[in-house]
């Protein structure tokens, strides 16, 4: 009986292993099918679009189309969840009566808290700043699982009634989708950054139905005002395509309904400037309040209480506010239209303004998802209405409130989000009315001026700095910051002990090709420096003091040192500020080298040249991977080949490719899965050393005479 039981257990184990093996085989087959499908798409794409220009146009249009459809799906998903929460869920809470709406935002916040609990790392990467980091960082990778997560989280948040906007999540969605497309087509780093930014701009263009606004949103926020012709072309093509798809599926009507505004006479333009300043102060209040809540939640509340409790309570607060003032629910476009139509009293508008400023940062800092574009428009509409009503009541004007509402919407949008040009274009395109463009421009400039004077930088740059990121805005600074002092410092530094007699100091100075000496104490620590400036005053008295003075007596104690781990951007700024041409490099007060201005300039020139060469060579490698054969000059070519069996597992030095075949290995390409989410390229190009061991999956990129390359055709047969 015991043997039978053992046999039965054995059969169960065998069955388990067979099922496991079958499951692994199925996954392997699916993975192989996906990889094969992606390769077919890539080959077809490269076969059709052989020139760089046509492929660029095609990819820009495809990016806009895919982002446009994604944004339409995002929009309909918000409506779908809004219907689920406010019709079906509220119907299930019928016993609460009208008060059922109080529970809906709380339910939405609870669901979001569970999503955060399930994927805390992904949940923390929210907002437009993640797209900015991706575009500004080498590699430019946005994992697709992040894009999926941040599609559903804001949809649930806004759909359940939380007073947030869809624009920032849509921009993150567009950037993520475009970034994945760029990886699938194996674009270079620079192209990935361009198309990622274009995807975000296309999403804004689709969600607002404002192509120009989308273009300048990408330039002002995602690219931090870095303008290039190729970038602008990609933005135009992507945003126009995305807007066209949005207009087909979502309609071509503005979300705001109003009569043509009457801006009044030009003598009243100063009133719009004052409105812009007030809008800037309100924007500053909103940002300061949001920044003040951040450490309170992170360091106090969320460390003491579970996040799901905190978020649910914030949702209940949101629900109570919405119960008494329903216009505060959701995106807020209905409330803005009510304000434009004068359907609300000034007291109600004042309360809505206060609630919007209070609730949006509260929801975001507690962990909720959503953007601040729509809330900015709502705050601006409320402020503009109250401002116009105040002018009419207290000063006897008969102004049309519509013009002030629209102008204020643009001013607050530009102020809170640091996007002056985008704000002007978005409001102009959404309203399609040119009559108030001058007041709009004046107010937006005044608002952003207040913000710039107060914050010195854009809101997004400040947010990134709080996360520990410092983004450079030029290639020059990026290159200098990528090089450390230890990489370029020179070791030929002249050191003399501080007790060295003056004649020996002068003798050493005359014999040396350098004009600066550094003195050290008995422990070897740097204590001073001697230059021509220290020598000149004592020349006339040299005969009298030559036996008296030592190096310590004439050395200057004002020595500025740098660490070997500092970057060259820091050193270059130090050269300018201290009016010096060299600094000693120290480690624990011990001098280990010298960094000179000409060394920094030479290092920058080398890196800049290498950067440009690599960019061009990377494009050549792309074409090689497609065509497998590229002619360099007459009689010589570059070819891509898989290694024959006898090469696999051997070092390059052992193969003696140059002696036996007359060929040079330029690079080796390692193939990875196109679905990898790591911060690496789908294809890694490496420069192998002689000890590199060739693997079965490696691709050899070879250079040589055409007749020698023909021999490699026999490799496939081995």
C-alpha cells in the first residue's frame, strides 16, 4: 500500500512537471512569435522607407496617429468610469439618497490606494516630470507597464469625481506610447527623445483640440525650451495628426460655450495687466500651498497612518464639498461653462475658487492621480469672473465678464504651469476668437513674470530639483557634466616643501615650464602656491633676503582646490569666477594632480567630436542591420554576420580574424528582447577587447576588402 502511495505521488509530480514544461514551452512560443512579428514589421518598414527623411515623416505621423487614438480611448474611459460611479455605483447606494455622491470620490481614492500598494515604484513615477526626465536622460526609457498604470489610475480618479484634470496624465500617456514606438523601431537616443516629446505634445493637442498649443507645450515643458528644426517638424506632424483624429472621434467643437467677448477700449488694457498680476499671485499661492503639503504628508501623516485611510478620508472631504457644490466634481468644464453663462452667483464662485485651490493639492499630495491644467482653467475662470464683477460693482464699469474670464483662464494656466506661450495658444485655439488676444497676452506675461520673479525657475524644474535632478539646458553643459576631473587632470605638478630656501625656489621656477608651484607641509598637505605674482615684489631685494626667506614666507595661502570627483562644468565656472587658469586636485588634503583650463577645453572638444561621430555612426549601424552590407569606399565595405560555429566560445585573439580572413571586427551587436523594460537598448553595440568571448547570439560587424568579405558568405553554410 505504501508503494502504491509512493507511485501515486510520483505520477502527480510527473504530471506537475509536464504541465510546468508545457506552460514554459507555450510562453516561449508566444515570445518567439512576438519577436518574429516585430522583426517582420521592422524589415517591412525599412524596406519601404529607405531614406532617413521619409522614415522620419512616417514615424512622426504614426506617432501622432497612435497617440491620437490612445487619447480618444483615454477620454472615453473617463466618461465610462464616470458613468459607472455616478450612475451604477450611486444607484447601488440608493439608501443614502442624494448623499451617495459623498462616498464616490472616497471609493475612487481607495481603489487608487490599492493600486499604489500593489505597485508603489510605478505609482511614484507620475506626471509630466517623468516625461521630462526621460527626454533629458540618456537612454530615454519609459517602461510600458508605467504607461498602462498611469492610464487607469487617473481615469479612476477623475471618473469617481475627484476634482482633477486629464491633461498631464494624457501627456504622460502620449509620451509613454511614443517612447515605446521609438524603441520598437530601434531609433537612436536623440530620435527617441524627439518622438517622446512629440507624443506628449500630440496628446495635449488631442485632449484640448489645440495643435499649436500641443507643439509649444512640448517645447516649453518637455524639452525645456530647447528648439531644433527636426524637433519642430516632428512636433508639427505628430500634433496635427493627433488633433485630426481627436476631431473625427470627439468632435470639432470647443468645450467652452460663450458669446463673442467684448474686451472694451484699449484705454482699459491696464486692467488686464492688473488681472495678470493677481493671477500670478493666486498661482504662486497654489504652488506654495502644494509644496507646503508635500513634506507634511510624506514625513508626518503617511508615516503615521496607512495611505489607504488617508486617501479615503481625503476622498470623503472631496465628496462632502461636491455634495454642496456639485460644480467642483470632476474635470470642471461644466462649472466653467456655468461661470461663463452667469448661472452662478459671485458667492458660489468665490467658494468654488477656494475649494479648488484647497482640494487639488490635497488630493495630489495624499496620493491621488490627475493633472492641474483643468483646475488651473477653473481657478482662472472663477478669478476672472470675480474680478469683472468687482470692477462693475465698485467702480461703476459695465464690462462683459466673458473677456475677463477667458483672459484670467490663460493667465492662471500659464502661471501655475510655467507655459506662457502654450497658455496663450491653448486659450486662443479653444475659443477660436481673436478679439481678446492682446489682453490675453498681456495678462499671461504679467502672471508668468510674477512666478519667475518668485520661483526663479519653472514649476517643473523646481519639482525635479526636489527629487534630486538638475537638468542642463544645453549640450555643452551636459557634456561637461558627464566628465569628472580625475579623467582629465594632469599628474605633472611641481611640488616643493614649504621649508625650501628661496634660491632653490627660483631655480626650480626658472627650469620649469610651468608658472605655478605648490608648497606642502611635512605631512604632504597642500598649504600654499607660488606664482610670478609672489616672486616679482622680492626681485629687487633678492640679494639681501635670499638666505633668509623660504618657500613658506612668500607662498600665497589663498589656494582653491577641487576634488577629483567634481565635474568639468563646475570647474569651468570656478575658472570664470576666480579668474584662474588652473587648480590643484586634492584627496584628503593630499595633492594628486592639476586641472588646467586648456585641459578642460580639450576634453570638451574630444567629447563633442565623439558625440557627433557616434550619432552619425549609430545611424550607419541602423542601415547596416537592415541591409547587412554597406559599401564604405571603392573595394571596401562593412558587413553584418553571425559567427560560424567554430568561433563560438572562443576569444577574439584566438581566432586571428585579421591574419586568417583579412577582416577587422568593428563592433559586436548583442541581441536582446525587444520587449525588455530595462534601461538598456534593445540592441547593445559594444567595442570588444581581444579577450572578448564570442557568443552564439552575437552579431559581428566586420570591415574589409570586398573579396575578403565574400568569404564570409560560406559561414552560413557551416
